[in-house]
C-alpha cells in the first residue's frame, strides 16, 4: 500500500477535534506557520483550547465566513497520515462516536521533548531462534502457510503459546514488517517485555498508560517511522501506526480489558481483526480460555483454530479440588492450609485469589441487615483499613458509621473479606511465611508491582495474595499451589457473561500453578459446590463448559447468537432519566415496526448499578442478528432523540452489563 502525505501548501486546514460533533472543522493557517497534514495543533473550539488533528490542507476558503486562526502547532514533524483517519472512521462507524473522538483515543497526546537521540537499532534478531516443539512448530507452519489472515491458538496454560507468537514476530520483523503485540495488563507487559527484549533489544517499544504522555509520544514516533519494529502494549496500542504492518498478536484475547469503557467503546480485538483484514497482516489471538464469541467464530471457520493441548516439556496440568466452605466466615480450609504448608516446606510458592470485584467486603448492620451504601451509587461501599469506607465506583469515602442509619443499632459488622483482611488472616495462619499482596491498591504504585513480580521469580515470596490481576498469564515456576478463597463471589452477578468470566478466571488462576517441574494443586473453595461449572473445572474441560454455555446462550438468545447494543441513560434527576428512557424506548419500538424488523428492544430498566457518582442510570438492551442493521438502528434512534436533561452512552458489543 502506498500513501502520500499531502505536502501541498495552503492557507486553510481541515481539522478533527475530540468532540461529539461528527465532522472536521476548517481553520486558517497563520502566515508564519509551516503546517503539514499529520500534525496536531491547538485550536479554539467553543471557547476552549483543544487539540486538533489536521486531516487536509487546502485553499478552499469558505465564502463570507471569517475563519479562526489555528492557535499553535504541537508537532514539528508528521506523526500520522491518512491511514489513521480511515481507521478512526471505522471506529466511528462501528461504535457510533465522532471521528474526532476516535482520533482522540487513537493518537498519543504528549508533546515532543527535545529528547536524546536513541541508539539506532541493534539487530540481534537473526541470531535468535526459538526451538519450537513439534506441536508448536506445526501450528506455526500452518499459520505461516495459511490462506487465512486470522488465527486463534486455543492452548492450555503453559503450553507455550508465547513461543509461537515470538517466532511469528521474529519472522515478520526479519521481513521488514512491523508487529503489534497486545497484552491485557501493564503488569503482564513487563513480563513479556523482558522476554521480547532479549530477542528484539532496541527494536522493541512499549506503549501503555503507565508511561508519561511524552514517553508515549516518543515511542509512537519511533514505531511510526519504523525505527522500532515491534511494540508491546495494552488496548490503545492497537492503533499504533507503522510503515507496513505484518502481524498483530492479541494475547489472552478473552480479557475484558481489551474493551474501552468510554466513548468510543471500542474492542481492541475487533480493531485488530479489522486491521489484519484491511492491511493484509496476520492476526494471532491466543488464550487458554477463549471468549465464547471467538471460539464460536473459530468453530465456524471465520478464524482458523489451532489447539495446543499439552503443557511444554514434562509440565502437567494441576489437580483441581473443589472444597466446600462451612460458612461465609471460613477463609482458609484445612485442605488449602495443608497443601500450602506442604508446598512451602518444599521450597515452593502459593498464590491465593480473592475475586472481590466490588461486592465484598461490605459493612452491614447486625440487627436489620442494612448495608452501608454509597450515597451517590446505590452500591455497598468497601471497607479499607486505615481509610474507612470507599466507593469503588465513584471514589466517595466516609468513616465507618457508629450506628446503622436505618435502625440506629450499634452492631456494625464487617462482612466478607477484602484482600487486606485475608492478608491479616493468612499472616496469623502462617506466621513464618513471607506473604505479599497484589491488587489495584498496591498496583497503583508502579514499582510495587514490578518489585513483587521480581520477588516472586526470585522466590522471596511464599504466598502471593491478589485479585484477578494475579491470574493473568504470569509464568512463575515456583508456584505449586493456587487457592481460590471464595469462588462464589461474582457468579451471581446480573450479567449474562458472569459464568463465562468466573470460569475463565478460575481456570486462568489454576494455570498459574505447577508450571515448574512439580505437580500443581488448585484448591477452589466455595459455598455452593453443586454449581455446574465446578464439574467442568475439575476436569479442566473448557470446551465442555463452552458447549454447555453455548446451549444457554442459544436458549436466551444472547451472543454469539445475536449482537447486542446497550444504551445507558444517565442524569442527576431520576425522574428525567426514567422518563427519557421510556420515551427513547417508545421511539425505538416505533422504529422497529416501521423499518427495523430485525431488532429487539428490551427495557428500559434501572441498570444493575442503578446509580453511580450521583447519576441515576437506566438501560435499554438491543438485540440484532446483523451488526450493520443494529448499528444503523441505534444511530437513527439516538440521532433523532434530543434531551438536555440526560446523557446517553452507547455501547456496541458491551462486555459489561452492570
Ligand atoms: P503460555 O503462554 O501458553 O501459557 P508459555 O509460552 O509461557 O505458555 O510457556 C510456558 C513455559 O514453557 C515457559 O516457561 C516457556 O519458556 C516454556 N516453553 C514453552 N515452549 C518452549 C520451547 N519451545 N522452548 C523452550 N521453552 C519453552
Ligand atoms: Zn440496622
Ligand atoms: Zn459512589
């Protein structure tokens, strides 16, 4: 593909701005400003200074209108070209945002610093070969020779998917093609980064939100120019531009962090698929627990399916035990205690998962059972030692109340166990062991995470306790025991994907255990050991679970058998929110009868999280067999609906129904 940056001079520029208005705006280029397409500028827009993305330069000055001058130029060189405008148009059409909003997500926002020139690439790529096993090699060969662009490696944990990704990356780079390697979490990117750096050296950049804006911009530029040929990063790295894209890898493709949670709510996996198709690049998705949608697509041949069913070397899958908790106050069962002791006496390590995700621990009145809720969000607040009560949705905090606000009772109970409390309990249970905690609170301090991971590798930690963060892709060879403190948390969430999410979480966590020479043991503690998923978990039968879940999805007509759009209506006044939701639903139903017979409208209803940050929330769920029709329907319905009192969020293919 060729592209040319328009170097043509001109006196006006078409500029996209990160605002909901879906078009470009024309500004005048000041005399002395030397501006090119592909640079960012500062412009005045509705009385505010905003970043603009120049998409064209010309002399077509509109008549009778006084154009505003561009305020200043941010870049002194080209950092993008028309290809990203095309990609932003795709995002805008698929997820119903403006092109400017899409560009706001796609492009870095830093400013160039007069940075030290980087050492030019070290090319030790040729001499780094990876010895693939026969199984890995045959998958690699099939991917390389396949007519299909998109591939799914459905490989159990520890089977060596990473080795296949790396071999494919080496191949692409050696042919002069760029590679984007997506990972779900920044913490994981550091581990992959270390492995990739050994092979690619200075040819590798990272791209994620823990870099400063200016670092991001500097790395963006190196990749854009081809000074670095491989990029490892999180979600937004899917937009990275380069001379010629050869390969996109989406590791742990099932992970919900690939979905952006503000407008445009894009899924990096879908963007990656689109780029593969349009830029003639190979796409490799990989997971031990592929999302139901992806596996379904693979089974129908939209994506080519490759299975890796054995662990690398002599590695065996761990043995999974389901252990019943006697009551909700039991934290460490005797089985878990025994295996932990055994492992650590043996010089091994344990990881404990607490899937507290927002719903525990809460504070309850012992007399009337009222929970302490966030006044702005209508959900239980969480208790944090030393900080009091905290709302995990809006950040509101308060002291632990002395009395129940409903009945006045002084019997205030802290129920359920957060990671802090569990840490305390296991420290008492195992006073001699070195116990550390990894969760969002500790991860906020950047170095803590890297330090903890490093300590894990050096076996300076006996038990690592954490939230779902610790389940993602880590390769610690000393871990032989994985404990799930309470598997029930999350299973009953009002979300059609709740079971899928918990199943893959538990299976991923199990996969952290037994990656070294010794056999691993997974203890899943639960109040309800009869739950269907435990049968499949015990057998580590993801495919069996998938088939069962697929039946249910078919029955209730949810993805992958239909596409979904979710409209959230939010605002400060509950009355206007519920009224607007009603009106919008009536409009939509009329539209269905008139024109869109393939669409189903469900709702409106208060969202499961019916209030966040002082905003009431209602939602409408839309189903459609064909995505094009669904998107067109949403666009038509929303465009004709005007309301000043409420804000409308559009989520195409939502991953979260709360
Ligand atoms: P996955 O990504 O599938 O969970 P990894 O790629 O992390 O698995 O592989 C698990 C472990 O096996 C790693 O320690 C990795 O270095 C090792 N391994 C896998 N394949 C090979 C190979 N072909 N040669 C050497 N080591 C390998
Ligand atoms: Zn009470
Ligand atoms: Zn809140």
